[in-house]
C-alpha cells in the first residue's frame, strides 16, 4: 500500500481505502464462516463449592508460608 501512496493522488488514496476495506471485509467473512460463539470450557466460572475449596487451599498455603517466614525471622 505504501507504494500506492507515493503518488499522493486522489486515485491512489481511493485505491488504498478500497484495498484496506477489502482486507477488513475478507477477515469479517472468514470469521463469520469459521468463528464460533460457544463458551469454551476454560471460560466457565467454577461453581461456588469448587471456588471455596480453592480459596481454602490458597489460605492454607499462605499460612504455611507465613509460618516459614516467622521461623526464618526467629533464627536471625
């Protein structure tokens, strides 16, 4: 496209505009044909029980790290 704009004429700019529009339209058509609007498994929010179990495990891990830090500070 840059080669077209070396001339700096209305025709060159019009061609550049139409070429850009064609690229955009092509991408839109390809997405419309092959794209999907289905929710993927990785995008589903876990149920509250799973989330609570994960939260408890994270809290326990944090407590263990805190104990290690306290132990390290007492040794110093």
